């Protein structure tokens, strides 16, 4: 089932609900400049066997309103959008899973809206105040910054390209994000991006989230007081947030449990979906079991 949710006077978000209607709700929160269509269908289906799964398009992605040039916003506003979606669905508490920037948003939910979360899972992300948006915080050996190949590619994020050139650029981006352990299937990610473009109705990428206000994110010191059950999934080949970012995040969150998906980078190839889905489902089942008896 698809719907739109108005989050303020300027922005409406595309929201899709699938899966087991009577299951506890699972909100999937995607990363920067990525629509909800970037979640692999196989992962959504596996999670949906047990859960009511909701994915959505952030502002300036997919089928949601694109207005950053005239109505800019802060990254922290994207976390509040998630709360507005739960409100619109009439859901008091949900599980939340965040990838990359989505993991940043889920951390903000843990701090500002813990009463709305049954559990949280974050992966391919870093602690608040310690990610690529805060280079001073990661410029030392303990918390390394992104792969230089990515930094070079990101310089061309908003360059003008034809639709075909844009898809080719995105596939190359995924090649680096995938890491060097699991095999990279360019056709798999080309199909993914073709679905994303078809869903969006455009290949244009305004890169709005790269331009959005990053203030208010340096709050890692508050994470120690989090009581919501948190799963941190380590992606050991992640070129954006390389080890030991996941261990650092798990250490600063008071309630966190850490698991590793061997070989996973900052992408979701078919080979990583099974282990990732199993880890997420096991984490949520423990909480749902406790809450039901």
C-alpha cells in the first residue's frame, strides 16, 4: 500500500507499507540522497514475513517533494520526518533500521524520541559527530575517514550527466561502496538503479542531503544513556565508515549489541542480504517476544 505523508507545509513524502499486517512495524530509514526504492526487494520481503515493513522516500528523493533549492532544511529535520510518518500511520512504537545516514537519523530518534522505538538497528554508519560530515573527528588512526577513491568521486556528485551517464556513475559508486571482499555484480546494481530511476521518474540527483545543514549532530556523549535495545551491525569492508567505526559506535551506546556480517561493505549485494536479514530479525524477535509475554 502506498500513500503520501505531509511533514510540513512544503514537503510530502512517499511511503510504502508491505509485509505482515499484524506484525510489529519496522521502519526502514535509507541513507543520504537515496530513496526508499534503494532497499533491495529481497531484503524487504524477508523482513516482511514477520513484520509490517514501511519504507519511504526522504525529502528530495524518489517520489517525495524536491524543493531544497528554495526550502532548505537540516539533516536533523529528516529524523523528525520519521516521527511524522509513525504519527500518520497511527503507530505508537516501531522498530527502526537505519543504513548510513539513516543510521545517523536513527541515533537522533534514540535520543529525542526513545518512547517511539521498540528497538533500533544501525549499520554502515558511524557515531553521531564522528562521520564523514565531521572530518576533524575522523582524521586520526582510531576513526579513519572515507576511502580516498570515494572522496574523489563525491567531488562530482552533482555534476550534470545524461540519464545513461548518471546510472553508470551510480554503478561505479556502488562498486567502490561494495568494498573489496564480496564479488561486485555491476548488472545487479545497474538493475537496482534502473528501478530507482523508474520509481523516481527522473535520473536527476540534486545531492540535497550533501548540502543540508549538519549542525546539531555532535551528540555522541548522550548515547551512553540510551535504554532502547540497539543492534550495531558491523560492515567490515565499509569504505565510508571503516573499522573500528562500528565498534566505536557500539561502545558509546549504552544498550548496544554488536554483530558482524563478514565481507559486507557500504552496499547491499545479494550475498549480504541473508546474513543481514537474519541478524535484524533475531534482534527484533527478542524484543517482540519480551513485549508479548
